[in-house]
């Protein structure tokens, strides 16, 4: 071997090795990843993300965006309840929780603060899917693990955990609503979520994917911000302006739909909505044909569990799609799908069985949803 060839190999072998490892990671089979029954890759996704293992216990943070939604509050409570369990607490030196509101700059600043403070991992619900590229680069440079969930960022450079929202709102919820319509024509009210979020964008696409197949169905859109009070107001206004609707598809805060219908003496028509206790009870009490389609606040613990696994050197699919529990009105049962003795704001689907994430109401209510 000549001296020049020797020097060339010394320079290039590390690069060749690095590229080979990255390629192996990006093409890892689902069975080689952490808890594959829980963290299932989205359709068509073969890439994985992993980091060098580091010793725990870890300093971790949860950065929530929009506040004031019972789902978000319960998600924080469940994350704290999960982190307090002895088998989990041994891996967590510190858990910090911050809710920043709907301002993108505030959320990015909060994530940056945790990066600069040396936190090992941050799980976050993004206010906007496209605004986080720079902070993702800063986290990578600092060695901070990021996990984006529920309203995921569009970047493939971090692990993203979410339901498949187009299927969730379209193929499951909206299709069920149309199937329940005696005649597939008339006016359908679509109650959208918080503008600017990837979840609202994708769920709206799911609704239109189904409804656009029916030339005799017209759609009226209103913005409910995932907030029960706002939903009730905009639905009441829509009924006052348009008269009777033939069906309603609501993203979240859907107790507002049933309350507005009751107040307006609107006849029971098919309604697709969330899994808040008050909404599910109203479907049964008001004899409304409908469907409850849910994403559990257990997403918080699922995302944080993924962050811990990544810190321990395990691989995860770059995009994970969680299952979508759903139940029709005709199949709903007390103390199974709705709970007569619990608050209307309680999220009736609090667990992800395939992820080993399960909670009782008493366990959840021991913890608060506030910043710390």
C-alpha cells in the first residue's frame, strides 16, 4: 500500500462507515424498532431515526402549544401520571411541562430554552407544521432529542407520532356519517379546528376526500378552534343562517354541536365527533345517529416513552401512525364508551393498549395540567 493510498483510506473510511450506518438505520425493518406493535410506521415509511445511547436518568420536557382544550389538559395530566410510575420514574431525573398558547414564536422560544438548558429530550405539539426547521437544526447540533406528536411538524428529521388524520376524519368519521344519512344529499356542516395546524389541514382533507364524491352534498364550513364554547356558538349561528343541516362532521369540541342542536330544536341528524364524555352521552341521550372517533390524550405518554427509548439508543420509525378507536351510537354502552358519573370534559378513550399505556380516572386526576 502506497503512503498516498494509505492517507486516502484513513480520510475516507470514517465517512464510508458513517454513510453505511445511516443507510442501515434508514432502512431498518419495523421488527427491529422499539415496541413495533405500538410504534407502527405510517404507510410507505421505511426510514427510522436513532441516536447514540446515553446514560440516564434524563431531563425531559413537554412543550404544549394551544391551551384551554380539555384534551390537552388531560394529556398533560396523563403524561405526569405516567412519569410518576416507579418503572418510569427511575429513567426521569426531571420532567418540565410548559404550555405556550397558539403563538409560534413563543413555542419555538420555549423549545430553544430547554435546548440551551441542556435537556436531553423534548416532546412537543407543534402550533404550525412548517415553522420548526431552524429549531430542529439547533436541537440536532446540541444533541437534544425531539419528538413531535399529535399536530406533527412536516420535517422527516424528527420522530413524529400521530393518528393518520386523513383516514381518521375521512375514511372513518365522515364515511360513517354519510353512511348514516338516509339520502346522500343535502347540506353537511363541517366544524373545523384551529387554523394553521397540520391536524386541521389534514382532517379537512379527509372530510373533503369523502364528501367530494357526492355531487348532491353541499358543505358549509365553520371554525370551532377545537373549543366547546366556540363550537356551540358557530354551530348555532350556522343553523340560524342556513336552517336545517342533513349531517354534521366535527373535529373536536363536539359537545358544542349537540348543545347547539338541542337549543335550536334541530332534528337528530347524523353527527361525527370526538370522544369527550359529554358528546358521547349526548349522542345517546338525544338519540342522534352518529360516531365517536377518538385520539387518546395518552399520546403524551406515548410520545414521552418514545423520547426515552431514543435516548437509550433504540430506533423508531420516522413517522408513526397510532390506531383510531371509534364507536357508533348504536353500539355505545354506559361505563364503557361514556361515563354518567364523570365530567363532560373527560376524554373517554384515555389509553393505548398496544403501547402498554392505560389509566384510570382516579390516577389521572391526581395530577394537574399547569406549567411547572
